């Protein structure tokens, strides 16, 4: 399998906001995931309020969040914490072999669909297209994608990119927003 895991994510868009978070340990990563979950809900709620006051403006359109980093960097830990922060109480499995795990959580603003992708096993970006995943990204759901570089440019411009790097015993999270909804989430983290 060609190892293209070190290919950088370079969306064809300007970074609207960049923030860095020092995550000292797994507990800090989990705490960030909970804050991110709260940011998703707050952003979703704000979009709905704007839509309710002006039907010409769409409500929450979902989010595409790409998570990059080496094996063991904390990508799945962050996704698990985010799902827990949104109220998911069941098991959160790594989709390494299933490629995608769907979740639906009940929130005060209604049901929210999330899809957790792990593209590590892909050897060619065409596999992403062949898998028929586009419909998930066009459904208004939150799509959390580990190893997005394995899909090449087929994912399009994400709302957020979370890059996790080992930093001593902890992690350094560099978060970049590429859309207004991504920026709104990141501002709330």
C-alpha cells in the first residue's frame, strides 16, 4: 500500500482562522472534544436562529472536519470525546475496517447526524469516489474524517482541519477554519 499519509492537506481556500491548542494529555484532548461538541451545537443553534428570522438564509449545512496526524496522535480520541460531548452514550468504534461509522444524537435542537470516517486503508483517492461517500457530505451532517489525504482532493474544501502532532507527552492541535461555519465553531472552542 503506498504510504501517502504524509501528504499535507492544502485546501484550495484561504484560512479564515487558525488557533493552536496545547493538549497535555488524553484528558486534555477529551476536554477539547467536549468544547468542540459545544461549539458545534452553538454554531448549529445560531444558524437555525438566523434561518428562522430570514428563510432566505439557509440553516446549519453540516460540517466537514478533517483530522490529520500520525498513528496514535489522538484523532480517534478527539472524535470519541466530541461524540460524548454531543450526548452519544453508546460505543464509539474506530472505523478503520468499516470505513465509516454513523451516529445520530438527540440534541436540544433536534437530531444531529454524524459520520466518522477513517480512510487509512485507501490506497487510491478513487476508492473514496467508488465507495459512494459523497451523499454523506451533502446531507447536512457532521463528517469527521481521519486520514483525509488518502482521498486526495476529492473531499473538497473542509470547514475545519485539525492537525494533531505529538508534543512531548502531550499533543499540539493546530486548528484551521476554511469556511464561515468552521470559523464560528473554532471561535467557540
